[in-house]
């Protein structure tokens, strides 16, 4: 009887922790302005939230075939989520022309943030590729 209450308490703690991560991800997504920052907040909250919620279900169910299936869901999600997030962020980085490179310069007590336009570098690199391709023919 006592073991069932301990298992229920551990399960409830994991469930609440997972829900806290998911709710904080919602606020993180709404707080940030840039798409890559939003995606980072969503991916972390989503991954940790699902981990703790499914772990809660595994604890509640006990060690059985069901918990093995839930473990496989966690493993699949932890493999698929970073890969899909990386693919989406690469797509955003390739298609967003306003995306630049930030450099932070600290001089004394002042901090200067400079935004470098990297779109010209991409255009120059694509022109050089075309020139190399034309020379090879």
C-alpha cells in the first residue's frame, strides 16, 4: 500500500515537472522575436516536457511491456526532435535574408552589438561557384 503511494507521488512530481516545462516553452516562444530563438525555446520545452510526462506514465504503470513501449517512444522522440529542429533551422538560415551575424564588442563598461550583413557573402560565394562550374566545362 505504501509503495503504491510512493509511486503515485513520484509520478505526480514528474507529471507536474513536465507540464511546467511545456508551459514555460509556450511563454518562451511568445517572448522571443526571431524564429530561431523561438524554435530553440519550443524544442527544449517540448523535449523535456514530453520526457517527464512519459516518464510519469511509466512510473504510474510500473515496469511492464507498456513501460517498454513508452521508453521506445521517448527514444524515438529524442532522436527525431533534434534532427527535425536542425533541418528547420537550416531552412530558416538559408531563406531569411535579414538574418545576419551578431558580434559583441566590449569596450570598458560599454557593450556594442554590431549586425554584419552576410547576404553579400552568400551572393559572392554563389557567383564564385558559377564561375568555377563554367570553367570546368
